[in-house]
C-alpha cells in the first residue's frame, strides 16, 4: 500500500513554461485535494475533487487547472508558470470529509 | 469563513516535559478536527482525528481534546522526546465540509 504518491518531487521551471503534477492514491478514496504551502501563509487549498470526473475550486485556484479522469489520479496543471507559483505542493485524499486526510510527500516547485 | 489559529508559533522544551499545543477555530459547527505532524521537507502525517461527538482521542503519548462550544482543541504530548521535534498543525473543516482550513502550526523543539 503506497498511500498517496506525488511526481515529480522537485522541479524548476522558467516563467511561462507549463507542467503537470501527478498525484496517485491506492486507497480507493473518493476525495482528493491539491494544496500549496508557503512560508507565513500556511497550507491553502487550490482545487479538490469529490469523485471521478468532478473538480471544484478551492481558496487559491487562479493559474491552475485540474483533472480527475481516473479515481486514483488527480492532476494539477500550470499552463503558464509565474514566480508567484513557487511553492511546495501537496496532494491529499480521504474516503469522506468526516475521515482522516492522507497527504503525499510533496513537490517542491521553483519558477524563475 | 473558518479561521484556525495556533498558539504558540514556536516552543522549545527540555526532554521529558509534558506540553500542550493549542488550536482555536472560529466556526464551531465542525464535525471533526484533525492534528498533523510535519517534519522539515516532508509531507503531513495524520496524528489524531477527533469527531465532533468525541471529547478526546488518544494515541500513545498523544492526547487531543475538543471543545466545540469554546472553539478550542489541545494536543497534549506526554514525556516529550527529541524525536517529537517537528511542526504540529491542526485543521478544521469549513462549514460546507468540503475543505480543511489549517492553522499556522506550532514548531516544537525538544532538547536532549
């Protein structure tokens, strides 16, 4: 049982480049989330999904897109990266909102 | 809008001390509260989840309490050890129940 995995672990982008972060979970969880963590700002929700084929905006969705084509995968896309998107990105999943959320190890993204 | 505050932001104690970390939240209509541990450069590890119907939850040397009426939760760590050094985060769901709001965390250092 790998839990929640994220790829890649590190990435450096130049302004304007695009990339996709992959989150995978093997716990058959319905709910999946993407957060960003910044010094002094804590963890903030970017987008989330309550099931395969559905996505919704969180607190800070601008500049990001997501897709949940398969139940076990949740993709986060940056179409045109900006320095303000330099952050650590965490994916999480849970069976239901009343249950524990399980987090991946994070992706450290630097945009220059 | 749910707001979560953690005090103190940092705490340094000698090994063996019992300690209390505090978490307060503004919207008391929560159905659970979750405590996490984060080691430097790592993801979040779930420690305890307290449902709204519970007053406390225990795991080993950790005990978390929940008082919805006062909007407070505490994490009690007994007989602290250097290995407990980490950042501790609490998180409460928003009133729609579709996302967690995190506190800023308490950075704990346990000195040998």
